[in-house]
């Protein structure tokens, strides 16, 4: 069952000289209850922009977001109702918590604002339950501490607990482990997965790391310069990538089980690493990866459509279309 639906989402920003930069271009996807969808791409691809739009921290230039099939309403009451259902865990646990307030304040405040717990006793009970859910205790000790007294992993657990306070159905996790020690990243991902299963949450996991995306999500979307260039089941996208950009990301993933490292035929022969630069909103013809792609041909000057490599595996690449034609021939 679809919970959050995104259709034709487009985001443009103004630049000096009056030109427009398109950070997200005609993006559509669905988040379903109890499932995790990973959005993967390098820095600057537009991933965090999508998270901020879904959290209603900024507005899209075009497109529609629907919750339970209903387009988002306007006004303060509609915004508060939406944020009770859709919560976000930010990348940086060092800046997402106010250093002037205790853990108790960070957790009591959303319980109070969203009407989950009324009265001091009920709120104190709610704080203790939230701390228990993210495996922090004893609650009476942790609740009195301030962010600077906690480790990075503890802070991120507090941030997750705060996101759970309104009892949301959708969790947006924007690079939730990228600023944590490697030794505790898996613990945090396992915690989010545990909460997803317990609460039947729909999770959007945003990351630049294909290895953790495969571990955490059932479906992966690969984003490059504001558009999805490949999407499908996690194992298919990572073990059988069809787009040269996905192959580049997969070859860099620190996963010893990654067959791309052992199968030379699955690697990109070479990739030019010189970035193509930003593209103005009105001049985005052709494949956006072509300036970095060793497989680029004249056909890549035209924007490719989505091709099916399997019923649920899509790739936006002319090179794949040529391979299909060769196979048929």
C-alpha cells in the first residue's frame, strides 16, 4: 500500500544573472509502509533537497506530494498534521540538537507540541519510553544530560527518538550515519530497521554509499544531477548495474562481497572524473553523465528515456538501448 507518493517533483533555484538551476527534475516515486527505499548519489546530486521538500522545510517549483492519496494541504494546521506523519533524521547529530537544552527537553517538546502526551507525568513517561526504544538508559540519567555530554552515536539515537515522538508513519533519514564512527554505523542502521519493522514505517534512506544502501533498503534509486538514472531492487542495481554512473558508485563501495570488484566485465572501462558542472534549467538536453562517461556516443546528446532491464529495473542510458539492439540482432 502506497503511503507517500511523489509525482513530477521539480526544484529550481535562481542564480546570478537571472538564470535558473534545476536541482531536481521531474522526480516520481512511492514510499510504502514497512519498506525502505534508498536514494543514492554523490554530493550535489539533489538528495538532501528532496528530503527537505518532503519534510516541508522548502517548497518545490512543480509537482505534487500526496499522503494516503491526498495532496498536501496548506495552512498551519495542515502542516502540523503532515509533520506528525512525516519526520526527518538529519545528517549531523552535532548540530541537529540544541546545545542549550537537555535531552529531556528535546524529547518532551515534540510530545507536547503534537499532543501525544499531556501533563508532566505523561510526558516523563513518554521520554522514558522513547529512550528505551533507541536503547539508551538509564532514562533518568540520560534525560538530564546535554548534547555535549553525549557521544556522536548517542546524539543520533536522541535525534531518532525525537523523530519518533509524534508517532510518524514516514521517516526521512538523510545520511544518518555518514558523520558517525564506522564502528557504530551498522548499529544505527540496525536500530532504524528495527523501528521500521516494529512501527511499519515507510523509510527514505538517503546516502552516497551503495554498500549500506544494499544492507538497509529493498529498493534503490540512483540519482545524478537531479534525475534518477537507475532504479530497481537493491541486489539488481548493485550486482547488475546498467548505468555507467551506478557502476562507478558500485566499484567504489567498500563491500568485499561486491561482485563488481571481481568481475572485470561488469566494471566501467574508465570514467573521466572531470565534473561537467551545473546545468541551467533550460539547457539540460542530452544525458547528464555524458561528459564523464567513457561509453558516451553521439546518441548521448539526446536525453535518454527509461529502459527496462527487467520488469522492475529501470535505467536511463542510450548505451543500454544499443546493447539490447545488439542482443536482438
